[in-house]
C-alpha cells in the first residue's frame, strides 16, 4: 500500500510540476505579449503624433489659403471699383474732348467766314 501511495504521490508531484511549468510558461508568454503590445502602443502613439502634426500643418495651410483667397477677393473688388472709376473718368474726358473739338470746329468756322 505504501508503494501505491508513493506512486500516487509521485504522479501528483509530477502533475503539479507540469502544471507549474505550464503556468510559468503561460506567465512568460503573457509578459512577452504585454511587452509586444506596449511596443505597438508606443509605435501607434508616435504615428498618431506625426499624423496630428501633419493635420495641424494642413489646417494651417488651409487657413493661409483662405486668408490668401480673401485678400485676392478684396483686391479684385478694389480693382473692379478702380476700373469703374477710371472708366467714368475716361468717359468724362472723352465727352469733354468732344465738346472741345466742337468748340474748335465752331471757331474755325467763324475764322473762315
């Protein structure tokens, strides 16, 4: 009966040793997996930071483009107003020129008489 108990005890010890090795292996694998995940998290955080920087740059460029477009629009409006003023001045000068020609022609007619 001692031999049977001894064999059962040995098997129980062996099973326990196998269970402990398995638990140890699982724990080590979990540690390796955790380290791998931490590394991936760091890489993703760095990539996220780079993407955030690019997004900020893109937003800055978009804002600058919008400001440039607004300046261009303002300049175009100003140029259109200036062009209208110059057209009116040109029309007035042309009308005055026509009147002066008419006066010159009238004067020539008087001289020829």
